[in-house]
């Protein structure tokens, strides 16, 4: 060993102890007769003291060291004269009697500090230096700790982690696969798994009964801040369970994680139907850290001669408490916000409930004070509040109002990153109509089971959109951290489902054949879910981007700027794989 | 929940308890008035009793059930009249009062028994049924348990598991990469990692200090029983350590696993130099469950007029205790064995040390009884022993004698699968001469450090073959379960190493650029190792094939016969990826 202690463990109790430490030079300060060096490792920072009077040679040597040099020092733990109470090692320093430079270092392109001066691109190019910074290192430590906790928790419940293959069969359904040409089987390809969905269902057929896996998954989709081409799932499945059992099992897991990692305790997570989530929050992953629910105003807002409202399928709004004093500028900002293409509203109506009980709105021409009072009553508003109202198509209005609600939550500081509001969204629709292809798609996947009480609705196409599934998402702070379903294990129902989705028998066999065959040999009732592990880490840390929780992430072009991947490969490799590259028209 | 208990937990203490169980029908027996059904789940087997007299309808229903039907039964725990003491639930049965068929099952193509009647191909095609069998399920359970133990052990030592990318840069050095075409970056490819080697070294540069990862790796090589295109490594790396620290850390880990999983305790693992391993066992992964070391006979066997020995670079043999009575047939079998192309010897000389003190050999023409006595003395043989001698080139003779030794160990029952003989093989050569390309290659990889005392040998090409590396393998029962090295962290030494390997600066930069760049910013001394996880599971179970420890393995053509992967993909997929398939001449 190069060291006897780490840079994070020595304190006043170790005074007089002979120690050897290793680490990186964080910073050094020359104070005439003394030179102080902060030595950093993963565990902390320890101050090194060099005295010009007692050991001039060593002190001179110390003065020549640069930032991020790798050092080994031996010395004696001594009490500091000027203490730093902010860090555990702040009361001591090492009076160094031996200094070895284990490695020199070029000056890093950004400082290794909590608040770095490196831009995102630079940080990613030198990710190995970025990872030296406390906040980034702590993210990876949180991720590691969370994984250990999850594994032990599930292991104690008799879950078994089974590793499923990465080189699997490509299926056209769902998102785009990454594929891997097979050298041994020319003209054929493996796919990288988008999830181990089919394998975990096979494991249920195998009787494995309680399975989990923390596993890398791959989707060749266009990227954004919370999507990476490779991401990690906590994939879980159970046999002989109903929806309630799955929800209880994994709600307990997440409560356990909150307790262990955050010291927080929760009652039962609220359950919200998909229908209510859409009605009150306009999306299926509501941020319930704050209320500000949607209020439908069709009854009170229509019929007063305001054409926009009169012709709208939905008039709905939110009540922003205490915002009646919003200025023209603030209101204009909000109007601009809802008119952005990503939000998509045509405009916004406001109604101020003034402190004196009077109303001021952008539609005073059409609404009397009494009319506005009636609307305010539906909102449950009180003097000092501001009502913001949108109208139009049901779905578009819900979506826009959802964005407006989140924006108001942000402005009012209601999206507090130290607060956590977990819930289950349940009763998702089984099927989703696609205008473009004029057919129904499985909202979750084709093995998701309908609610037994809705099964009869499968008989009449007119009712397909109303069928609810045994499908559920866990949502925390407006982020879908996980989701799953109870699967169909009955062959007749599965066939009916495939026909509903417009699959011929042959197509079903071709795409899902090996799973369907397996189901003929005694499939138990089963269901499960998968958590997005990267996202879960981000949510627990109150951070939006999952990139901060991935050691070596890729950028929005799927590129790792540090290693320069992807990259061209040798002609010999292409030859062995029996593939040719097409001429790429660079002008395109 | 569909059940209140599993099929493995009920015993005599539960008599009278109302229970509900779920599982698969293992077998049923009609005994006139009674029908007994064995219900199986992952946890065990519980007997169900149906009585024709008390409940004829239910009993009739039970009689119609087929093998592997999925059942849910409710009933009362009762004491059995005829007990089975071999299983924990063997003293009780469930008197069933409710039976639900959760799913029917086609008759499986092989029986779900410990000794199945399914051949290997059939088992793989229906792997989900094979996994229902106890021995296969137990293999996966062992694997899961081992992973949990490893993670907790390393976590307690401050190791952090960091997930490294799967879509990385392809490097031409080493084995063949699997590659993944990038849609977003046409003409460019990712590679799947052969190991996270470069990333774990980057993490050391990051200060992560103690890293591990249980991680899938990929090699596009031709396959055999102990190789799969995808396999799992326990990948580990430490900073500020010397070789001794790495050996001690991971020896303790493996001792811990033996203790926990096998109840076995070990003293320190023996250390054997690579030179001794070759000299005494003819290979770098000796099976030390038995002695039968090589004995060199050049001094005593040459110069007696036997041309084959006289002209050989090496005459060496092994002493098989108590085998002097081997018949002509047995000796011929051994001669045939060593002459196989895979073994490669030209022939075999035997010397029997008869019980009466006389000798009988296949070279009596050339050797007197005294000559043979002198040889026997070198062997340390005693009356009743059989000496087997090979000769020729050093390397070829060592290889063939190694095989013969293992064969004799097998025949004498010395390769006992319940015995474990772990050791470290150390002091591997740094460089290996390749006749074909007439250059030296790194035996381990180009970042492996030479032993400091051998560093000066780098100056003279004549000495390169003699340089020993800080590289080590852990070997158990003749299987290399893991290996690693202390890495070079000094830039000058690394450059010298690249030049030794014949890399130009540009080539080195091109292949290892991002790691070399990282090393300029303060690389700590570091080293590590990787265990083959699949292999470790197999060795712990005394099994040769790693396939039994992989849930869904591939065959020797890299094919998953269950799912039918790899497979052709759609033209649209090729179009998106900008690649074309070549015409494959099917006649080839």
C-alpha cells in the first residue's frame, strides 16, 4: 500500500500519529515561512504543512508542485492553529517529513472545484477530470449506494437477479433497435435489447417467480436531456400476483430508498387514475408537489358572447394564489409562454381577483363582475388570486394548461427540489388510437392485460378507446420513474388482443413467436414493472438531467466526445462482416 | 396474491392450517380412492391430496390435469400417512378443497426432472422449460447469491460500482470487436466492450480509487464450451496499490465466497511463478488438486543410445503412483491419447517399477535395470509406480505432458470436483514473441508494468523475452478464474513500452489516445484484475461448461436457438443505417 490513511479520516483524535497519505494537489498557499497544500482524494481533503525553517529543502520542493499533481506524503498529524470547522479533517494538518511526486499533471482545462469553470462540452471531453469534482463523484456514489440498497432489499424478498442476453432478436414493434451484424451468420443481425421484457416473461414461465435485474438497455432514438442511447433499468417481474401486489412491493422498495438515502418517511403513495391525471393536471405524470389543479369552466364561461370560449370544446384554468398583483409585463410573459409552439395555446385569459373583492380580466368586455365572481367561485379563488384560463381542443388545452401550471409552479417556487411527491398513476387506457396509421396501438405493450371488468368492451370496436388496462406508472415530482403492467397469460385473450391490434396470426407468430410458444407450456399469471435507474437517481437528487448520473454519457448526437466514439472501422472489419457502407452524400 | 404460502415452506408445524398454493403439476398418481398431485414451484414440492369419497367432483377434476398445468389450490395442511423424509415438506400434504386451473400446458418435450430426457439441443430450444429443472435453477441461484455476496463484500471495502458504457470506440488491438452501426453518424460504428479496461483506468485517473463492476463483455471469437460471445466479468481496479495489495484483497474475496457458499476455509493461496508453472505443470493454469509434477530427465535419460531422447531438447515425465499394474491395453490407450493432434506428442515411453523392485519399460533395449533405477530415483518413484515419459521440443513436450498429467489425474480420480485448489500464478512474462509476425506482443496488454527489477532489460532486445511483468492470474482446479496486472502510470515507461511493441507515436495515439491523454493529468499508481464470472460459477460448482450458468446461452455458432437470433433485419433498417449486405455465395 502506498498509504496508511485516506484524506478524509484524520481528525483531532489522531494527533501525533505517523501517517502516509496519497492524493491530488487541490491547491497550495505560500505564506512566507510556511507552505500549505490541500491534498484531495475521494474521501476528503487534508491539509499538508511544510515549514521553511525546519525543512527548507522539502518546503522548496512543495512550492514547485502544480495543481492535480499526484503525491505521496508521510508525516505527523498535528493540530492546526487556524481551524476549518466546515470539513471533518479541518482541525488537523500533516507536518510532512517525506514527499514523493507519484505523477506530474498538466494544468487541467478547468478547475476541479464544486463550481467548475468548465462548460458542458469541455467537461464531457475531459470527463475523467470532471469526475474528480465532488458533486459529480457524489452522484456516482449515490447511484452505487442506491443499487446496493435495491439489490439487498429485493434479495431479502426472494427476488433473484438473472442476467438476460444483450445480443437478442430484432423486433420491428416499438422503438428503433441498435443492431449488431453477425460475422458467423452472414447477412444476419443481433439487436441490443430495448428492455428484457420478453426474457423476464420467459423467466416467469420458467417458474423464477420473482425476478429483477439492474440492466443496460438501448434505444436508437433521437436524444434529449433525459434520454441516452444506452440507459439502465431496474427491471422486475413477479408471478402469481395481482396489480395490488406489484404496487405494494415496489412502493415499499421506493419508501425504503427514501428512508435510507434521504431520511424521509412516506405514507401510502396516492393513487390517481389516468383519467383524473389528465383532467386535473393535463398529463399522465403530474407534479403533485403543489396543487393548482385544473378547473373546468365550460358551464360558467360559455354563453356570454365570447366566441373563443363559446366555440371551445374545453375552457379550463388554474388559480394562482396571491398573484393578483401580477404586472402587465408578467402577464404578457405568460401569454408569450403559452403561445410557444412547444406549448401550443392560441392565447391566455386572465382574471385578477383584486384585494378589494373586485375583478379585472382580459375579457371584461364579455363578462360582468357577477359573471367573473361566478367563475371565481368555481375556482374557489379568494381576493388576491389570479386565474389563468385557456380554451380549445380538449387534448391541446390540457397539454398547454399543464405547461402553464408547471411554469407557474416554477415561478412561485412550488417545485421545491428538496420536496418529494410520489404517486401511482393507474388505470391507463389499454389502447391508443393513431390518427396517422388509422389503427389502435397498445399503449404499454401487446401483453398488457385489460382490467377484467373492461374485457367485454373488446367485443365492440367503438368501445376500444375506453378499455382500461392493468397498467401503472410511478411518478415522482412530475417524472415518470417507473411503469409496468399485469400481463396477459391466457391464450384466448392474447389472441383477441393481437386481432384488436390488427396483427395476423402470422405476424404475431413472427414477432412474438418464441414467447407465445413458451406460453403454451404453462404460463403463470404475472406482472411487473421497470424503473428508469438513471432517472430515479436524478429525481432523488432533485436534478433534471440524467447525464450527471452517468459516468461516461453521450451527447445529443450519440457521440462520446471523450473517446471519439462512434468512429469509422477498418475495411477488414467490414469484409469480415459482409457489409458495405453506402456512399453518403455529404451535401445532404 | 394468488397464494398464501410457497410449495417449499409447509411442514409438520403447520398441520391444520388453511393455505393457498400455486405452482406447476410435477406428477400425479391415482390410487383408487385417492389422487395425489405433486405441486412444484421454485421453493419446493408439496403433495396435494384429493379424496374420491369426500369430494368426488374435485377428485375427478384433479385426475384430468396434465403435467406442467399451472394450478391454484386451497386446502388444509394434514399429516401424511406415508412420509417422504428426503424433502422438507415430506411429512405433510394439502387436503384440497378448491382447485383452479390457472393455465393449461402442452406436454413438454422433455420431463422436468433433475435428470432430464432432453438432449442439449432440445433443452436449449425450450430453455424456459429447462430452467424449471432443479439443477439449472440452482445454478442461477448460485450465480445470484455469488453476485450479491461479491457486491456487499466489495462495498464494505469502499469499492464503488460504476457502470461504464456499452457503446464504445472500436480498437484494432486484441480480440475481434462486435460493432454497432450508428444511424446518427452514418459510416461510423460503436464497438461493444471486450472489457471495460480503458474506462476503469480512466476511473482511477478520476480518483475513484476502488472500482468494481459486474459487467457484460463481448468478443466476436470462435466459440467453444467455455466461451460465449457475451460473458460477464467481475471487473476491479484499485489506486495507490502494489501487486501484493491486489492479491490480498481479491484472495480475501474468494476465500469469503468459499466460506459463504461452500463452507470451506483456506490458508493463504499458494503463489507459483509462471516459470515454475510451466516447468512443473506445463501450463500457466495448473490443476493443483493433485501433485504428479513434471520431472526433467535430460541428465539421466540421455546418452544411452536412445536416439529420440538423445536428440530431444527436453525429456520429462510424470510418476503415476500405484499404476505399475497397468495393462498393455491401458498403456496403448495412453499412447494413443498423447498422439492425438490436440496433444501432439510423437509417442510415450513407460517404465513400470514392479512390486518386486524390478523395472519393465518400453525402452528396455537401451536402458539397463540400473539406468531405470537411476531414472526412478529422480522421479522419487517407489515399487508399484508407473513412470510416463515424453520428449521433444520444450514447449510441445510441456504441453503434451500437461495433457497426459490431466488425463492420468482424471483416470485416477484425482480431479475431485468437491475439492478446490486455488493458487496465484505470478511473474508472467511481459512480452511474448510471435513467430508469424516476427514481433513481440504484450502478453497481458500494453499497459501492464514490468517488474521494477526487470525494467533495465528493456534496453536490450535480446533480453525482452526475459522481462517479468507485475501480472498475475488466479487459478482454481486448472481453470484461470481471473487475472490482472499493475498498470504503467509513468509516461516515459509507457512510451518505452509502446516502442518495444513496435507502435509508432501516431499508432499509439490513435489506438490509446484518450487514455494516454488522461494519463497526462495526474494518473495515480494503479492495478487490478477481472474475474470471469460465468467461469467462477462453474468452478465453484465443479462443472466444466459455463453454459449451465447462463440463463439464455448461445450455441457454438453464436445462435440462440430459442429466439432464433441472429436473424435478417428489414431493408428499412439497413437503409436507415446506410449499410448494404454483400451477396453471400451460398456455395461457399
